[in-house]
C-alpha cells in the first residue's frame, strides 16, 4: 500500500519496558481457551470433575523446510498500536480472541537503524516456542529520522558492520525460523528514490549473502510487492532470482470507495496478480504470501471477509496471508477491531476447514 505513514512506522515495540512486556504476556495468557502462547489453558472445574481441554485452532499441517504448509494456509495479521499506550503495543491476544484461533504468523515492520535488531523481547514472547512464526518487513529507511537508505550503499557493504552483521548475530541466537522480506512494496511511490531495480536486486542479494556467510540459516527469504500488474516490467527487473527468494508475495486490497474504485470480491481482488506470477518462469513455482490484505468497509464487508477462505481455495499456491488491520485514512478504516461487521466475516474464514487444514 502506498503510504509513507506505514513505510516509516517505527519498529514496533522497540523500547518497551519490561512492565509493558508483562502486560502483553499476561493478556495472551488470559486469552480464551486455545489462544495462549503455549497452546494450552487451565481446565475448568476442580478435583475429578475437570473439563477436557479443547484443541487449539491453528494450522497444524506439516511444514516444509521453508515453512510451506502441506495443507491450508498460514493465517496471520499485522496489528496496530493500542490507542493511548504511548508505544506500539501490539495486542494480538485481542485479535486472536476475535478470530477464535491462534495465529500462525505475525507481521511487523522494522527499519534500517544501527543498534536496533530484531526480534526484540516482546516479539520473542509472541513467537512462544515456535507456535507463531515472525515475519519482518525490513525497510531500507531509518524510522527515527525518516531518511531513506540507498540500495547502492547496502550493496557496496556500507552497512555490513553497523546493521547487517549485528542482525545476523541476533538471528543466530533466535531458536526459530523467521521470514524476512527486504523493502516491502519496493515498487510503491512511498519507496521511490532508493535506487534502480538493478540496485535493489544487488542490495537484496548482498544482504542474503552476508547473512549466509555469517552462518544464519533460520531466515526464510520473501520478495513482496504491491499487487499492481501495471508495474510488470519493473517487477520482473527487480526479482533477485530463485536462488535468493524462497517465497514471492504481494499485497492485494479491495480499496473500493477508499479510492473511488468498484467493489471487488476476494477472488477478484486476489486473482490478477496471482495470474501474473504464474506467467513468470522464476516465480511460478514459488509459494505465495499476501504480505498484507484487507477490504474497505461497506455493506458487503462481512461477506467479503467470510469469502476469503473460499477464494484462497481457488488459488492453491497462496500458502500464507496476513491481514493488515489498521487505518488507511481517517475516513477509511481497515482495523478489524473497529468493525464488528468485518470481524464477523474474518472470524468465519479464520476457522474455515481449508485455512486450518482441520476437517469440519
């Protein structure tokens, strides 16, 4: 989505105090049955009359080495800051309660800043013992100053010692896999001014190579663009290549009245760029993720979200989807918490058999 406010979002939860971390951990632990970070909850009753623990709803299908589920999809989202908290405290417990399940994958946006590595302590808590996969959109921009980082400077090794290698050391200590997509929506207007497609490719490959040479083996590499097929030539020129990319992705939105466009069903929203990927020799065999997706509000929004699962069933290479639950503009709100109608539809798709891989 082309909006500087999202691109320059400070890395969520960077400077939270341990007290705030405790708030979120407690919130997740206190979520309804099946929503705790350990996948268990205290059984009801006492003595011999204890209730049977219900199953945690999530995608339990076997995953490949790059976390492609053998059935269903990895279901996730990006959550906004909690109003009034003073920090971007991501209250995923509330969203899991809303969805009626545990998320498989959690998204966050991180900047290009010396001294700031990820995952931070709060994100480690969200990951638990590997129950939630962390997905990081690593943006070539300093979120604290809004300065854009040139692709050429990254490819030249300027940032190896101050940013890339410290991040490599952080990831080596993290016991689970993470997704990284470099410079999310690189083809958007908000990301312009950092370099050419060839320079983007050089920067992506350089980061990948430095990480590998440093002994980092727990990163799953994603390449995520907008869903604008009008950028086809630029996109093809910006693809780092199959040897560097594990997953390909895009961000399909039903903008409708938010941009004065016609209303599109989930399948109409998702299918055009999916088709384009299927025509690209270096991309068509890759698993696909929606790095972001959402629908504008409206009378049909419940049906739209309820129809996401059936639309995905028609697009079998889509193996991970992340709802972008935040405001687009002051008059166009994609935040699920603010829309009972959207939330009702989202909850239906969240537990659909195709999504979870669990037969009805």
